C-alpha cells in the first residue's frame, strides 16, 4: 500500500509514546521480574534447602527421642508442631525430614537424567542399538512407575539409597525417550551433517553439536523428575515400603500419624503442607526454566 | 487400514513379553527361599528339598520362566505365600472396587478436564486461564494421599456427608455405591484432571492459531461452533492420548487411595502384599496392571481414526 503522504494527503504527526520506554532489566533481578512464579519457587527452595542443611541449629531436639508422657500433643510453645504418637517432637522431625525429601528428589533427578540421557543418546545416534533399547524402555514404561518402584523396594532392604534407585529406574525411560527424540531431530540438521561430512569423529559430533542442544530439555525434565520423585518417596514411605521408619521423612511422619488422623489431624497435615509446598516450588521453577529455555513450548503448555 | 491395525497389535506382543520377563525376574531375584516358606518351620532338609522339586524351584531360570509364562497364559498367576490362595482368585475377589473407582474417576476427570481446557484455551492469558492453570500446578503438587486425608477430614469427619472408609458394592444400590466412592474418586482424579486439562489446553491453543480457525472467525462463526466443531475435533487426538497415558497415574494412585479409604480392591491387595513381602501376589498384580495399561494405550491408538479421519491404519 502506498503511504498516504505520497498521495498528497495530510498526515498527522506521530503521537508521542504513551508508555515511557524502559530498557529491559538485566541480570538476576531482571530474570526474577520476568518470571514471578519461578522466582517465588526458587526462593522457597533456597529456604527449604537452608532448613534441611541447618536443621540441627534451628531449635530442634533429637527427632528420634521419644517421651511416652508427652504423646500426641497439639502444637504449643514447647513443641511448635506438637508431638506424635510416641511423643517425638514433630517440629524436629519435619525439619530433619526435609533432608530426606530434598536429597531423594535431587538424587533421583541427577541419576535418572544422567543414565537416561546416556541411553537416549545412544539409541538416537547408534542406529542398530535404537530398536532393542527403545523396546526395553517401552517395557519399563508399561509398568506404572509407582508400582515398579514399590516392587523394586520390596525386593531389597529398605534404605534411602534403594528408594532412590527404585524411583530412578522408573524415570529413566522417560528421559531416554525424550533425548532420543531430540537427537534424532538434531542429526538431520545441516550443521550436524556438515560436521560429519567434514570428518569429525562421532564422539566429537556428539560432544560439540548434540550435547549442548540437549541441555535445555534435559534440565527442564530433571526438575519435573525431582518433583515427582519427592511425591513417590513420600507415597512409598506412607504405605510402609519406603524410607526406613528409623529415618524421619515426611512420608514416615504422615504414616505414623495415620492412626490418629481423625482426632489429631495436625500430625499428618504439617508434613503434608511442607511436602506440597516443596513440590509446588520445584514445579514452579521447572515451568519457569521451560519458559526461559524453550520459548516455543512456553507459548502453549 | 486393517493391515496397520494388525501390525500395531502385533507390535505390542514383544513389549508384553519383555514386561513379563522383567516381572518374572523380579520374583526370581527376590530374597528368601519360597521352598522354606511353603515347607513350614518344622520341615526336615529332605522335606524342603521335596517341596523345592515339587514347586520346580530346582530348575534353571529359563525353564522356570517358560513354565511360569505358560501358566500365566492360562490365567494362573501362582499362589499367595501368605494365604495360600491362588493369586488369580485374590484378584477376582477384589477387582470390583478397583474397577468401580477407576471408571468413576475416569468419567468425572474427563468431564471436568475437557471444559477446563476449552475455557482456558479460549481465554488464554486472562485471569481465568491463569486460575485454571494455577489449579493445574497445584493438582500436580499435592500427593494423592494428602488430598485424600484433607477431603476425608472435611467431608467425612467434620461434615459427615460421606463415609470415612469402606466400600459398598454396586449390587447394594447405585446411591450408596456412589456415596462410598465419591471422596476416593475425587482424590484420585484431581491430578488426572490437571494433566488432561494442561495438555488439552496446549493442543487447543496451537489449533486456535491455525488459519482455518481465523477463517471461521472471519465468516462470523459463533465461539461455540469454533470451539466444538473446529478446535475440539482436531484436539481430540492429543487429548485421548493423554487420557490413555494418564491411566498409569490412576493405577499407581489407586494403590494409595484404596489404602487411605480402606477400599478392598487390588490396590489395597498390592499395598498389603508389599508389607508382607508376598512376592507372587506382587508379581501377579504388577503384571495385571502393566498389561491393562498397555491394552488401554493400544486401544487408544486403534481408535484414533474415529477422531481424525486423516489417520489411516
């Protein structure tokens, strides 16, 4: 279309900007402002990690010390969150329990992503290995993940390490499948073909061209695995097949509180709130990371 | 079309065989000697040896896998180590509450999630959309048993609208049956609603940006017509897919929900079997649930052409 000025028509002066133009903020504060839920989640996670690390210095007593005379008390100045059926201080147990949940979440996320990424990249890059590996992954994925974790824990002695392994096994196929898809689409791209045709070794192509492009989806996936691992750990502990009862974990505290649920709901509710807030925080950080790292997906999901 | 359907059905067989192999290995490598358990405390070494031979435990891994698989194909899943009842019988006795819970959850979750996805996609970026998606993140983050206890405290303990625990068979009336399952189904379905509405919203938003939607808007089609006739029809495939995938979530959740509400179903059977290390029961249940899950997703794949005639098998 010809601009009106060239047609000899009068043109109004451009209107002044209504909004003052402000350059986008850079650095940490800029990032935080652009994604408020993710920053709230990150702050919550930092606080919770602090609670877990400094649990012994936050006015706690021995989380295993029982006092039969002070059973199932409601919250008071003495016991901020009350006591459980054996008279153990719930405040101390919940704070120490943060250690188990956070550790299990992070450990499963790291373990499952590392192994799953290696398997997925192998399947995506090595053609003959693709089909057998992916059929095995399909088979593992066909077993509902909580059920698989339950069965694996039932086989072994309950320990935090075994719980982590059992949950990780169920998550590995999801990472592998994601990574295989990313690698398959990447290796058709021109720059990867160029690298291969100019004689780069497979190892170099993977390391220089494939790996850097998989980092964003892997990190996003890792946060979701972390969140789901915390829920699975609590669920396993809750039905009595998870973290050993001698270790205070949020799932164990809730399992102990089940019997008194109708009369003393706070025993279950307090660790439940901590668990839900932690998982929510991890999910908010995950959503924020996805928005920041993968703008195409951010628009929709 | 038929050729592809047959190929899709056949392609699940190796995966099923692999699942069966994995599940069998679980029991094979389980600690403890079943022969010792079956023979009892006062058995002599000879008797234990005899039990071992009778149970076929002296055979090699592959022979045992073969005979176990043969039995499974005939519907025999072994015998419980605790109650001495065949696992298949235990499952049959307890299938009704689980099927009822799953069916009810599926129905309410899908009828709630699809409208939520539609509203959220139509009002993308508004407060309503953010509210629905916020609820979604919340639904993912609260563990099922936490939600279950909160619901039972408010609606069963305090308000006494629903029973705290227990299951009423459908044969004793639909009303009491629904009443006994309302809270469990709500607790189990919430994360499922979050999952379906989130994926459904994503699919719908992508479709609402297509040219033919703009054409429909331009010619003045009513929002109802655009959403239902143009958008939802085309978003049906991803929505149906996620409904199928989410069944895995429901199965895992049923174990927990049935424990909280004391429903005598397969989930409860699983939880009890784990606490008592009743390996044949664990094995049977894991196998049953995995096969169910696979068959559901197979069925989902096969009904795609119903929703999208462009997909031909």
